């Protein structure tokens, strides 16, 4: 339930982010690098932990939360 602004203050700028509207709810996912896979100078989503926000509040984190985000219906 932590606000997205608080998370950004704690962790800084996300490495990746995505957002969409689903069933009139704003969903946003921020990816923060949490582990290292290859020494190629690039950060990939596979090296990040996703944090899922609904209406600007943290509701879940981890790979399952990203799958939940991807599966949500997009309004349009």
C-alpha cells in the first residue's frame, strides 16, 4: 500500500517502467535491478524485480506481479 512517490524516493529512478488502464484502474509497473546476470554493461528486465502499483499504491512485487500486469485487460 506504499505510495509510488515513496518507493521512488527510497529506490530512485526505475530501470524500466510500464503503465496502462485496466477496468478503470491505473496500473503501473516499475522494474528495479536487483541481481546481475551478464557483464555486458546493460541492465535487462531479467535482472530486475518488478513492483506493481494500482492507483499509485504498491500492491505486489516479483515475477508473478508482472504476469498479473500483463494478463490484465486493457481499456480502450
